[in-house]
C-alpha cells in the first residue's frame, strides 16, 4: 500500500508540505506570536478608548441636559435684562431729547433776540445818519437862503469852542 521508498518520499507532495509547514512554524512562531499579541493589545486599547469615549459622551449628554433645562430660565433672565435696559434707554432718550429741545429753544430765542437787537441797532444808526443828513440839508438850504444866519452860526460855534 504505502511505498516508503526514498524516491517516493522525496517526491511526495504530502511530505514536502509537512516539512515546509514545520519549517515555517519554527521560523515564524515568534513573529506570529508578536503579531497576535500586538493585535490583541490594539484591540484592548480600542475597547478601553471606546469605554472612555462612551463615558465622556454620557457626561457631555448629562451636562447638555442640564444646560437645556436651564435655557428657559436664562432666556427669561436675558429677556428681563433686555427689557429693563430698553426702558432705561428709552427714558434716557426722552430726557436727552427734552434737554436738547430746551437748549435749542433757548439758543433760538437768544439768537432771535440778538438778531433783533442787531437789526434795531442798525436801524437806529441808519435813522440817526438819515436825520443828520436831513438836518444838514435843511441847514444848508436855510444858510443858502439867508447869509446872516451863516455868520450867526459861526459866532455860536466860536462861543461854544471858547467854553471848552
């Protein structure tokens, strides 16, 4: 049945395969053990990291739930603060507007009074100049009509100058 001749043994595929398997086993047993150990360590590390990530995610979820529960209260507080600020700004704006209105009214009144005073002064000056010019015209007209008045005017002027 089995032929155990040397020629048959050397050419046998089964035996060659068995020798190859044994040789590979001895050559690669340390490398295979290291590779399996490395894969095992990586798997353990991944599992531990996943557990840690899960715990962190649960902690974050709890914090988010607490924040979510606080959000309506915080929103109401912010709304109240905003309303109070709005009312105070509105009140301040009204006060500032009233002050500005009062100041503008006072300044306008002063400006009108000043302008009226300037115009009045200007009119008074023009009226005085016109009165002097009219008086001079009348005096010249009367002096040209009567020469004795001319001498009399000169004498009055000299008397007045001597009094000074």
